[in-house]
C-alpha cells in the first residue's frame, strides 16, 4: 500500500519526487506509527489532498512536513514575526528540543501529529499506559482544558490541541519567513519556523501549561509570565522537570522507533550523493552558487 501512496505523491506533486525516492529507499515511508496504524506515506497524502484548517494551504503543509522529515536537523524555533509584546525570541525551546528526536526516531508519529494539528479539527489523540493513581490525578488536571477518555483501568486517551491563537500565529510566521522557499535545511541558520513548526510547538507548550499558552504573546495568558512555565500538579509540582515530563508524555509514546544508522546507503548513493541528485533534478543540472531552493508559489 505504501508503494501506491508514494506513486500517487510523485504524480500529484512531481517536484517532490526526488525526496519521496530518498525517503522510500530509507524505509521511512512504510507503516511505522502504532498510534494510528497509518504509514507516513498515507499521512503525507492526507496533508496534500484533504482539507486543512482554515487558511492553511495543503501544499505548504505537505512541503513543510516533507522538509522536516527529510532533514530533522532543520527543525527550528527561530521566529521572524514579533509577538504582541514586541519580542523576537520564543519560549518554546523545550518543545522544539523534544521535536527533534520525535522526527528522527519516530517520523510516522511526527507526521500523524502534524496531520492532526493542521486538519480542520486541529488536534490529535494520544493513548498512554498509566498507573490508576496517576490516571486519577491526570484526569483532574485535564478537567476543563483537554478532553480525556478512560480506555481501561490503566490506559488514558488524551486529546492534545494548541491554543486558539496558534493557527493565526502559524500563518503570520509562515508568511513572513526570511526565506519562503523550501531549502531542506541548507540555510538553517537563516530560516525560521514553518507553519507546521508553530502548530506542533504551540500544541506541546499548551499541553504542558494546562491550556494557558498564548501563541500571540508567547506567554502564560493567565499570568503574563514568559519562560518555562510551572503547571503545578502531582509530585514535584511546579518544577521544570515536570514541564518537560509532560511534553515527553506526548512525543515519546507507542510508535516503534527507527533503527539507528551511521551512514545510510540509498541504493547506490550515499546521503550526500542523494542530496546532490536532488539539486540536479530541481535545477536541471545547473549547480547554483547558493544552496538550492524550491519556491512552491511559482
């Protein structure tokens, strides 16, 4: 089934074919997300062909997801549009740091999260095994902020969602990128967050702050405080470790992890040779003096 999805992606978005070829050779597009039983190729197809949240362009979501999966190190928290307080730095560093291993080790789960957050429902379910006493605490903590479903005595389903201002912030920041082209991390030092980055980081931060995160101001909307928030529940209430553990709870779940590889060989090509082939495909063999770019608005 994965092969069929890959073929359709190549047909619908021909410019992405070199990337799809590389990811397929690496085995990343096959079924690897246990949360939903979907393959990464199927999730890419959903992003490209099914309606996205209001104002979100399907191709922007598709290319953003593809860029991050192809080169996880391109994941960033850099912003280019001021928050309402005038600041140009973001406090989502802890969330962004946890996204990197999520993309690298369980790209299918990352794709599932992105697909859910950019869909019209703008959220996603996680199912976590927890001790009964922890489930009781957690349901009290979630009450009034996030929907939860008791699946069994030791399993809890939680609906994770971003704050209400996240979509507008994502669109503003994506539209104001320093470089709007998708360059697959070649200019990571100059590029800023994509639409998909804002949605994921906002959702993780909002969950860890128990629904208090404000994407427009990048702070706690109840106290106005910036920096690592202190949710305050359970043992160690109010600690930085607790905030991080809440984010880990979302991103490190049931999806099986990819085997670690040193220097992956893609058929007869190394990773470096494959990137060179991508440039050839997009530039017609003309090697640019600057890193290659793909302008999806053309």
